[in-house]
């Protein structure tokens, strides 16, 4: 008489055999459907901080997948240049809307302009950031306000302003770009890290409260990435950044695009309330 363990093992083998046959039979279908999981044709995204660095890289990925993209940043000329670059990719359409995330009226105008241009909103990428660097004990009220208005208040109120339009979308998804610094100590950027940690918490809360409305909300936490923000540090500090990651390097902005697309596209349709840490192993260390 076979033991329960043997029976379970034999059952598992049968299941694996059946699955292998099914996978072989559906291999062609899988290859054909893979592209559809990342197809964003006809959908519209707002990307804040979308004129350079991680934001521009994500915007490029969205356009390449067929999405219409509205890039927002404070400088009008940067918005125009980014939109022209995105438009030249030949995927979805792109426009730029100058927006200061610390200005709540400007946030509403961004949402209105997006809907006027494309008819709705399917995705919001909160990427704009203000990485003010001040040591604990030397904060000023002005610095505090600048940091939290852009890093926390702006993203939350942008989602709130876009919410009526996200509710109408059949593929609504929000991506909050936070930071690996939300999970570890980072010298002199405690205000920035605290705001990003708060966005991680808001991400979970929004995912829970908006799930019944068909809206997914996730976060992406990059580590050190080769952007203007990182390049502005002294060379010796950049070396420290490299050494702090298990992979012993900083990332290219393009390396943030695959996880961002996973969370925004139908490929991540069953993912919500999560934070993907793309930091080369910095937090794990």
C-alpha cells in the first residue's frame, strides 16, 4: 500500500506531466499573447518629473508600448523638448504640460489638460521629487515645506484629482516612484526619505481603498540611479553608493523601465499594494 506521501508525489508527477503537455501545446499562443500583456495602445498616462532621468525613461517605455503620455515638470521648455523626443519614437502621442507639484491648482490644471487632450486618464506615474539635503537638527520650515509639498502632498493630491477619471478606466493603474531610502538610513536626506516612506504607506492604503473601483496602486523604489540628482553628488559619495549595492554599481535609468511597465501594464493585473525595490541589493544588504 502506497503511503500518503507517495500518493502525493505521484499525483504531483501526473500534474506536472499534464502541465508540460499543455505548455507545449500552447507555446505559440503564449508567444502571441505576451506582447498583449504590455500593449498600452489607446491608454493615457500622466508622468510627473517626466522630462529627464527615471521619469523620462518610464515615459519612453510607455510610448513604446503605445500609450499616450503627458509629461509634467516645472520648466516649459523641458516639457516641450521631452514631448518632441517622445513623439519621435513613433508609438503613442505625447504632450508636455508645465506643472509644479507643490501647486494644487496646477495639479488640477494638469489633469484637466490631459483629459482635454486625450479624453481620459488610465495611468498616473508619480515620479517628481525634491531631494533637499539637510542634516537632522538643521531643518527650516521653508525646506520642510518644499520637500513634503513635492514628495508627498503633490503625489497624493494628483491621484485625488485624477481619481474620477481613473474610475472610468478599465485598466486603471497608479505607480508611485519612491526610493530605497524609504527603507534604510541615508545621510542628510531624512526629509526626502521620510516623505518617500509615507508614500509607501499611502500606496498600500490607496491599493486597499481603490481596489473595489478597479484601480491598482503600486510603488517602485529605485536605489542609486545614474540621473542628474545622483551625478550632483561628490565623486567619493557616488563610489559609496556603488559599494553599498550588492551589484557594486549604480543603475541606468532604463533599468527602471521593466519593473515600472510590469506594474502599469496588464502583465501586472493581479499586483496591487506592492513596492518593488530595484536597488541592486542595497536594502537586502
